[in-house]
């Protein structure tokens, strides 16, 4: 037994030396050549802090402190590369695994990925065999920093085939709120994503109680046949597709039911306030060179209905009953129902077939919002006063920050004549109705010019 103990002691000592010795053998002399080669391939400056090799538990190389780009567009804390030793003298060289810790990716880096990954082969040239293949990639504590927000930290596991194309992948945020699984199909990838108590990382910070997305994807596009969400007391269901072969293209349709607007509107339109339960069926599409331009290029159409809410910033009934020639601003309009049709195109909004009902007030009309947030349009308010009712046409002007409603010239004149003849109350309402009818029949001077 003594000989066994001696052999075990010698083997243990040898293993310890093999494990520790590489950390004292400097490979940093190779760093300048590696930096130069990678910089030439990416067209960006590349810096590496440290390079070392180790034997245990398997022979591997570790690279520390990697940065890419003048402003550090890509930063990596550590990369551990474990090769298949038997492949080192063959082609292709096979990397058993790449373990990447502390990856930080900025918006600039994401925009440059298509250039960095572009093939150097000339069109029509015979395809060259793979020089290096990677079997698996593991990302731990990765973070994507977008222009105004970030995604992560998250972990990812990716298995690749002999062509370095992904076969399976999974992404899980470290807080466990979002998980995405990608599995191979017949000629595409099957995507299954789910989230709970999760906030959208890009764009408006929309909060999802639950979100489920299922679909298929290729290396150039994706089609999501099932989108289901619970948020703000309501539900959203629909379909969407996205392509990134030439720029970015997004299109789809949704069914929105019972979504409370009060917490949602300030996220979509900062500084605006509105409440009520929304039902809508939006159909949308957008196309742009990059993700940052998608929102500005959005086109959307939908019927909509909002129940039991408040429209802040304007009091339609006050504007219709006071007949202030200079116009009325501020206040709020409470309604039982607000419905209509919305068409949005590249930052411009057009609300048509608007109908508002609320107790003594009923209104209808059309309103447009320019990309500069300027308002224009006409609202016809049916109001009841002193036992009589009158339809008062109101012009809509101003901006979203300061909307203004004022009666048309014919309405003001008619109300004044009616008051003089029949007295306040009945005379004013009858006169306003006659003035509005006359203006609608003959048109205003501005309308004649058109």
C-alpha cells in the first residue's frame, strides 16, 4: 500500500503543478499579434488585457479584459476557450466551448454587427471550408446597453452545428422574469418566449403581468403566430412578423381588450393624461434602416372605443356653452364612451368618426395632430341648457400641450342674435343652432378658399 500512496502523492503533485504552472507562463507576448489580426477583421481597434493557458480541468485558454471600438462599444470581462485537442492539427479546428463572462454590448455595436459578420468571399466564389467550428457558447451576466435603456443582465446557452449556425439557444434574465427558448425545426427555428412581471427594455417602459410569444424564425426573419399578454387590467392578442434582411421591417395586427389607459398613456405620450378602458384592433407596419427609426416610420390604423374615462386638457361642454370667441382651454371632459377611428402615419395622427357621449353632452367630429403636435379639426357638440339643446360647432386648434376649442364665427353671431331676440337661455341656444346650420350650409370664408 505504501507504493500506492507514493504514486498517488506524485500524481497529485504533478496535477497541481500542471494546474498552476500555466498561470506563471506568460502568453502576453502574443497579445499584439492577436489584437492586430482581430482589428483588421473588424475594422475597429481591439484591446486585450491578459492571455493565459491552463491544463485542468481541460486544456483551455483564457482571455481577460477585451474591448472593441474607440469608445468601448463591446466589453468582455473574460473569455474561456476550450478546444478539442485532437482537432488542433486538422481542418477545421474544433472549439468544444466558449464561455463568455461579463459581456457588455452597446447600441453602436449592435448597429455594426451586420458589417462585422459580413462574409469576405466574393459573390459566385466557391464556398471555403470552415477553418474553425464552435460547438457551444455560454454567456453569463451579459448586458445590452441601448440608447436610453438596457436589456439584462441575462445568461444564454447556444449550441451550434458544423457551419457555426445556431441549433438551439436559450436566454434567461438573471431575475428570472423573461425566458426565451429557440429550437430547430424542419427548415427554421421554433421560438417560445414567456415573461412575468416584466418591463419592456426598449421603447415605452410597458409593464406586462404576463407575456407569451410563439413563432418561427430563420436567419433573416421571424413570424410570431401567437402573441398573448395581460397588462393594465386588460388583454392583448395578435400576430406579427419581422425581417432584418435589408434594414428592419415589422408588421402585424392586435386585438386590445379592456386595457386601462391611465397608467399607459404617460408611457406612450409623456406629459399626456387620459383614463378609461380601451378596446381596439390595430393593424400596423413599419420599415427603417435601424431599430432607432422604427417608431418614427410607424403606420397604424384602428377603430377604438374607450369607456368610462376622462379626457384631460380640454372641456368640450364648457367651450360649447360659454361661446367664448377667444376659445377655451384647460379642464377635462368626462365621458361614458369615446369611439372613432385612428390613422397614424409617420408621426401624424388623424382621428375620424369621433363620437363622445356623457350625460348632457354628445359630440362628434374629426381631429388631426401633425408631427409637430399641432391640432386642427372640428367637433360638433350637442349640449343641453335651460331645457333646450343645441349643436355647437367648435374649431380645434393649438397644440397637444395647450389645446384650444372655440366656436365658429357663425355660431357666435347666431347666439348673439338669438339672445337679443328671445333672451338668454332659449334665445342663445336657438341662435347658436341657426348660426351653426347656416355656416354648415354656406361654409366659412376659409373653406371657400380651399
